[in-house]
């Protein structure tokens, strides 16, 4: 197979209900979006790393640390929509990877695994999963993934799936937690961005269910990376504590 041109896009909105200006929040002296951009660069998995934003303050900050920001519409409802808008102007890209902008502890090796899924020509869309911890099973904020034997996703849910009917069989099934990073072939991204929300997506509030309901297959790369995402200002101190404990690198299990 010829080499695939693979581009990472970091969607970065300044407006946030819980944490306005989150991409520019300083973590160990650097803006959060810079930490994410650096992790992408360190993976060596991408031909280019772009930041997609609708705010000139983020665009200017990205330029200061040497990155490239692409201005997108403020009407983009999701990160996928923002990536798709960037993709429309770049038809020569084979694979697009949507990198969450609130993951400053990204593992570069995990990004490499995600990009590598597309070496299989059958893969239309990819994401990552990690082993689910027992304490996370009842937590609806930790999304569970149920996989087919070939690694394709059967379903994602906030519920404790799969259900274990008989006691003593808990160890017979590997439970997976979903990591919300996505890769798409160019045409798959274009198609996905054109689809309207679906009943399962709206019920669970999980965007990836739109793809499954429309028959798109999602291959899941298995990693052992856990993360501390930044959702609220208090999370900054948690991330800085991890960075201090591990040096300046990302958190890798």
C-alpha cells in the first residue's frame, strides 16, 4: 500500500460553558493547546498537525509557538464538524485524525496506534479503547465499548456493558473503556459530517453512535494509556501534578 497522507486536527473553541478560554489555559507555563500540539508532533504519525479554531486569540497563540491554525466557522456544532470543514479545502489528504484539544497528557504512542489502523484498507473510521477498571463500570461518564473479534466496535454506551448475567463470569469478558480520539478516511469524514443526529446518539449523547447507526464501521485500537482530561479549571492542577511526577512527558501506563 502506498503511504497515506495523514493529518491531525485539534479542534479548539474559546467559548466553553464550564471553562471559557480553555485552549489557552496555562499548564506548566504553556497553553494547553500547545501541549496537545507537541504530543501530536512527538508521535511522528502525521504529515501535518493543524489547530482548527473560530477565535483569533487562539490563532495568534498557535502562531506564537510555531503551529498552524485554520479558522473555521463558529457554527460548527462538534469537533467532527470542525475537522470536516478543514478537510473540505484539502482533498489530497487520505486520513484525518481528530485530536481532543483538552488532552494535554496525550500519549504519542497511542496516536501512532490510531493512525496505524488505516494501514488496513478495510478501516473506514478508527478510535481507541483501553482496559476498563472495575471501579469505572457503574460510572456513566466513562464510556464503555463492546468489540467484535476483529476489533470493530459493536456498540458504545454509558451503561455497564456487557451485562454479566451469572455471577462468577466477570473475568470471562474483557471490558473496554473508550478514548474519544477519532480517525477517518477522507470520504468517511465527508459522509459523517453530512449525516443528521440519530436516536441512539441523542439518547446516549455519544456522537460515535451516529456512525454505527448509519452502518459505518469503527475499528478500535487497543492501548494501555489513561488520561486526565481538562474539563474544568480545577483539572489544571491535576495535570500539572502528573507532569511534575513524570517529568515533562505525557502520562503513559
